[in-house]
C-alpha cells in the first residue's frame, strides 16, 4: 500500500505503508497522503528506510506540522507519526 491507498482517513488517523521504499519515496508518499486531509489528522508512515528517521521530522518542520515520534514495528520497520496542522 502506498499513499494513494492510505488507510484509515475516516478516524483521524492515516497509515502510509512505505515499507521497502527508499529515499525520497517515503516522503513523497507522506506528502501525497497528507494532501487534502483535515488538520489534526495523524499520519503514520511505516517504513524500513533509516533515512526516513531524519526526513519525516524535517518534512513536518518545513511544512508546519507536528512530528509526534517513532515506534518500532514488528520486524525491521519503524512507524513515524505526524499530526497535520
């Protein structure tokens, strides 16, 4: 699943599965998924690219959103969450 297939928009939370994608694709998918979403929506990017640990917080800062943090997922992935403003 990519940003085009983002899941969960109805509950104020959206998940973007960028597992296996490398820089800059996780950020591109995050930006596509965030377009048109309501302020307050939490967007979580699931990824395996370690560069996303720097890129997602930087994207949030540069676009005026709030970076909420990261969590490990099952396996080698990480989940990075942003709250849209």
